[in-house]
């Protein structure tokens, strides 16, 4: 069997393993899929009437909630990766001649799949709440492509955090900034309405151009500048996370 075929087979095995762990952990499923919907209901139904965004609030908030669907599922990935590392499971896999890349890729793929499930759930609930996008079929493909790129990039960064953390608890805490950043972006209110300091932070942090690109695609008129920045941030997350993860894995495994 070729090296590529062996790595693919090992990755498939690791993916099945991680999927089973996800399905057996109700907390992971709740945080990754149901909690973003709870946040959606809270912001749209409870706080939405207080925000003036110049359009139907569900149309404005949905792109930010899609990004939150990615960030809320990352804690489980970081703790799972760290758990594998600190409990010696990685060393057991090494004695079985399992591809090293497959051990990490399995976590990335299952996290991306969880994010896609959460994305589908949020879009479905949004339509039920009156979501009315003007996106064409090509725009929807752009939304899906950017969402997957963000999920993969954030997953690799989270895997690296999980590997670098000394304990399972610290691994979970390491993802808190990624969970909080969408709240300090244009996810729920325009950055222009924020106070000094917070406004500048919201404008230049990574999630704002991603959210604005998703918002533009769903509205049918995306900004080229936002799109370039969004793709650059997602690719940057992926490259940084991949290099960091491999480097840490070689040192600790």
C-alpha cells in the first residue's frame, strides 16, 4: 500500500474514532450545535428589538452566528487533543505504526464536520425566524467555502493549542479568546456604533472581515477588501495552526 493510501486509511480510522467520541459526549454536541441556536434565539428575540442596524435583525445577525457556531465547538477539540496527548494514547498509536498526521487530521476533520452541522442548524432556524437572504447560488457556494475555510483554519489552531497546553483544563481555557472575539466584532451591532477603542479593535480583529464577507455574500453584494482579508485570516489560522501543531507534536509525542 502506498504512503498516501496508508495515511488516508489511518485518517479515516481516526475520524471514525473521533466521531464516536463526539456522539457519546452530549456536552460536546450541545456546545457545538445547540448552544449557538440558544444564542441566536436570545439575541434575535430578546435583544434584537433594541438594536438599530438598518435591516431585519435576523438578516444582520445570522452571519455572526455562523462564525460563533465555529468558535463554540472548539473547546471540545482542544480538550480531546490534550487528553490524547497527556494520557499516553498517542504513544500507543505510535507503537501501532499509525500515521502521525492522521492523529491530528482526524480531530480537524471531525471539528469541521461538527461546524457544518451547526451551520445547517443555524441557517434552518434562521429561515424559520424570517431570514430572507438575497444570495444567488454562487453566493451560497462562497458562504459555504468561506465557512469551511474558517472551520479548518480554526480547527488547526485549536489542535495546536490543545497540544501545547499542559493540562486538559488549560486546553479548554486556551480557546476562550476565540469564543469571545465574535462578541467584540460586528456580529451583533455595527462597529461604527461602538465606543472609542472598542470600535477600532472590532474593525481590525480577524472575525470582523469574515463576518462582513459572509454578510455581503448573503446580501448579494460582497466587498472585495473584506473578502481578501477574510480569506487571508482563515489561511493564516490554518498555516499557523498546522505548523505549530506539527512542531509541538514532534516535541511531545
